[in-house]
């Protein structure tokens, strides 16, 4: 765990951080379908759902930004590519509510702003349930001119921030912002300046990053080395150690309720226990909240194990926030620490 005064000291330093973020930025759009209202479409004969509330928030890379902002980080500098459409307008409107410098959010009118539209409807018991998600994105690679601009701006953001968080959201190789050429550029920058933090989270390509501090979950860690999914802790250690050897940098493998495995070169792995959570949980966004806690703590001067403890603490708060992608404030972290150490 981490001592309370140490935690409080790290949280105070968050306000002075300037963190770069690179990767796939989405708009998460929630549609609340009003219960009890029924209308049938004349054209199709199907029920026409009556949406009475629309809620927008930044998703994917934006989820990490939401969490960093809630933790009190002073300035966030995202670099990404979105469209020049209505979704972009709504997304930028939400970003301006955060301590975000949008200078490097590239708007390409030839692309769609990636959007997850999530209709929500109450079931017979009055519980809100998410219906089929509607995904909007361009299923084409970046144009060469956009890629060139992205690489130029990447060097700018890297040089002007304390550290860089990379979020590779798109599963298909070459269709997201972190395409093969960009990934090689990121690898080269991290190798050239190993003392500077490049923190990488990738859904399906984590094994292709040969530098930087990696943060896979257990499934991603095993898949990266071609191992079948298992709950065997020995398999987790072996997979994480292999990825750590590939980069020569620390690695964080999140393991749900079990907490987090911290692997460092030439040292024994350390399993940092998670914080116990009672009652129902919602794990959506838990990994992103852990990423925010770990990365901000490292940049504030925490060692690897302390940073993992903060990441676990943040996630233990966000998973309690049902039906939403939760965040945690410094006050909530300290209160949660007090709760877990009472008596």
C-alpha cells in the first residue's frame, strides 16, 4: 500500500504537471430513451424510441483526460485526429470544460469523428440498460499528409510536456491514430530519452511496442506473447516478464480484483493488492482510471510500486460508479484511503 502522507504529497504535485496525450479520441454519446412513451414508425412499423436526453463526454483518450482532470492535473495536451463535423463540435465543447490545450487536436474534414453512441433504456425493473452500441468512425488509414502533420506535432508535444500517455484504442492495424509508422516514431522517441515517461496502453498491439512503460491487462499481456487466456498467476508473471524484457522498462499488468503486477528489469515482480470493493461494480473505464493514477504518480515522483497502489486506489473508486465512466478526485482518494485503513 502507500502511506497517507505520501499519497497526499503526490496529489499536491499533480497540479504542477503538464501531461501530453496521444491516441484515439472518441465522443461518447449517451441517449436516454424515455420510459412509458411509445410511438410506432409509420414507415417501418417498428417502435420509434423517444430520446429525451443526450449526454456527451470525451471517450477513449478522453476517458483518460477526464480522469487526469479529476485528479487535479494542471494541464493536458492531447494530440489526435478527429473530423470536422457535428460530433467534433460536441467533442471539443466537452474538452473545453477540462484543463485541456486543444492546439494539437487535428481536424481532418475527410474523416469522421470517432463516436460511440450508446442508447439506454429502462427494463421492467426500472434498471437502465445499454442497448446495441452504434459506432461511427472512418475505416480507412490516415492520409499521408495528415500522418506527416501528426508526426511533426508529436515531436512538439513530446518536447513541451512532462511525459506522454499513449492510448491505442483501434483494434484494426493501421486504421487508428497509432498506425505502424507512428508507432515506430514513438518507439524511437522513447528509446532516445528513456528517462522521460512514455506510458503506453494498447488494446491489441501492446506486444509491438519495444520501448516505453507498458500497461496491459492480463488478457492483453497473454495475447501479446501468444498464450491462451488463463487465471494462472504464473502465466501472468511469465507473460509480463517477457514483455518487460522486450522494452527494458517497467511494466504494469492489471489483474482486476487481484490488483496489479509490477514488473521491472532484473527484479522480482511485485503483486500490488487491489482495494476491496463491496457491492455491485461497473468496470467500464477502470483500466483508464488506473492508467491516470499510475502515470500522474510516476510524474509526481512516486516509485513504481507506489504508483501501482495509487492506480489501484483510483480504480476502486471508479468501479463503484454504476452506469457511467467514473472518475476520482484527490478528496475521494484520501477518503477512500481512510475508509480502507479505519481501525
